[in-house]
C-alpha cells in the first residue's frame, strides 16, 4: 500500500506573528512548484499561507550559502524578557549590528502620500525637539561606536525648523556617512538649498524619493504628479555633484513594470550612485493596498531587474550576507568607451572569471576555496557602505581576482549600485530573519529598534498599547509556569498555579 504524501516539500520551521493579533505563532517553510511559502497557524485566527519567494533555488542560496558570522553592536540596550519580537532595543538575542541607523526628526510633511510607512502629512505638525534628536544621534554612536551610515528621515526632514543644526550635530559626531531621506520638494523649489546641502560632502548623500517616470503611478503612490519636482531636484543635485540614490517604492501592478526604465534613467545622471527598490510594506498609511494584488518579494523584484534592465542578469543580483532574506544587491562599473555596456555600465560579475568563482550544477560561487575572496565579496555586498567606501572596497575585491580588464583607478563616481530592501510586515514576518535586521530606528532613550519591529509595535500610541498588552499577557503566562530548582530544572513535584 502506497502512503499519501504532502503536495509540497517541508524545508524548515520558524516563528512569525499572526497577521491579525500579532501574537507569536509557529510557522513552517515549504517548497512547492519552485516557490517558497510560509505556513502560519494561530490558535485563535487559524492558518495563513504567505509567499516568501517565487524562486526556491535563490531562497536556498540565501539560507545556505550567503551566511556570515553575526556582527555585534557595541552594547545591547534592552534585556531578553518576552522574546522576539517583543524585546527590541537591541536585545542580546539580536544577531546583527546597525548597518544603517534611521533618525526620524519630524512627523510633518509637505505631501500626504497614499503610501507612507510613517503616516506623515501636512496635518501632522510635530517636530522632534533638538534635545531628543541629539539623544538619538548619541544612541547610534553608543550602539555602534562609529556608525557606518546614519539616515536623517521623517516625515520630510528638510521641514524641521532646526534642520541644519541637526546636520551640523551629526557631522560633529563620529558618523562615517550621513544620508538625507527626502521627497526633494525643497531641493527643487528653493534656490541655493542644494548648494547648502553640498557643503556637507564628502560623507553626505541624498536618498531621493523617485517612484516612477509616469503620472498614473505617482498619483497612486504619492497623490500628485511629481515628475517635474523630481527632475528639477535631480538637475540641482547634479549641478553641485552631490551623491544621490534614487529610491523607488514598488507596488505590483502599479510601477513594477518600469523598474528597468528607472535604473536606466538613473544611470544617465552623473550624480546618481544607484537605485534602491523597496516593495510596499503594509505599515502606516497604505491606501488602496491589497496584499493579494500588490505585494512583492525580493526574488520577484530581482527577476524584474533581470527581465527589464537590459543590464543585469539574475546571477548579477546577489543576496546581501548580513540579512539575505530581505536584501539583495547588484554592482556595476561606469566605464568609458567601448568597454561600457548598457548606458555606460558593466556589471561587476563580468569581471569575475566564472571558472574561478562558479562551480556545480547550482551555479553557486565557490567561496570555500578562496576565503580571501569570500571576505572581500561579503564586505562589498553589505548595506553599510557610502559611495566612497564602496569604491574602496571594490578596489580591494579586484585585488583578489585574477587579472581583469578593470579600471586602474576606481572612485565613487565609477560605482553604480542597485539594492533591493524588503521591510517585512506582519504578514511575511520571519522572526529568524528579523533577528538579522540591520536597519534600525534610533530612540531618545538609547534603544535601537529594528525598522520592522518599530513599524509593527512602536510608531503610534495604539501600537505601543497593543505591545504593552502582549507583554502583560506573556508576563501572566510566565508567572504560571512551574517553579524551577537551583539548576533551572522544572520541579515536577510542585503543581503549577494553572493546576
């Protein structure tokens, strides 16, 4: 008699949270028809299946190959008491330091975007007091020593009445690279503003919202046709030569068909150092968002880059080792003349001898035979780089390779990067991956909270109240557990309070 089999392969177990009640729940990772799903079960709200990747081979590479020892912060700010994800701050169970620290200085914004994880807008008038902002900067320094990248964000941070005082304070601290997250309105409309920002370079970069080259997607995501604003802002940033990254919020069926076009557009602008692609996170204000219709995973965006860019292949877009579940990256070099590929760019992988790096049917990079090369590649493929440090690290990587026809001198203007950043929401939260989150929110009380946890539990008063209730529930549960002897073993002779 033949036995029945499951219609999928069981790959792993993990924990998540129920999308409805946010209680921690059991989950399993299953592979089916080349895709990866997380099956969650909540005793109250039942089962839920969530697509984690549309490419099982890529997912397995992330889990099995692109792994490096966790890098610790200088300190942990919160104890382990309730378990992940309820202790964030960082607690000793977190597995990654802050590659990028976000300092939110205001809730106010001159736009009211239908898609905004911060839920900011013109009606929200609260600015962080300067003392709080300074405490947040100090929290980043205390956690990291010399933070790799600190991003000033909001709301729209350029509207803070002490905006330049904040930039001065950040530059006075041992922060390696400072980044401004902005919608670009003030840069586009205010003469001299870009010039004043440029005075903070080097070690300063603009992270410019740039979702589409078309009117309809901008209306969907931003509520306004911002094409002229974006182009005016870019013209002014380019005129002063200020390093800029274009940030594209990606929504399935809205603008995911123009990922390649945005990459090529970015490559044509000398001051632009790359493009960051962020699928919509179901957090904050997400008007018109339906996860079934609009959600995208890292592997799906990776596939669109390969299909649309005319530049990168799937093999060019690699997992980022600090958190490969949620981050992927591709590098290209800007080359002159006949050596250049599409739009003057040639992917980094074209300089790598496949016979040296690639082996086996899985077409995976054989790091174990070349530990020095592995170290340099993992160092390059990290989120903590500035444009200047990317070029330096790339030069070091080239030294590990066989002789190649690469530029003899690389500087930050030679390097172009495409980065995929997926911020997990309650639906797709894999706590194993959350423990490796490397993008953290600095708090005035010294905590450094992973971005995903902050948007789930900390951003608004109602969320903080729900977190407090979950913690009380866990405290009550732990109080009823059986007493333990001096060796930590349960004393089975004593009945628990639960009877």
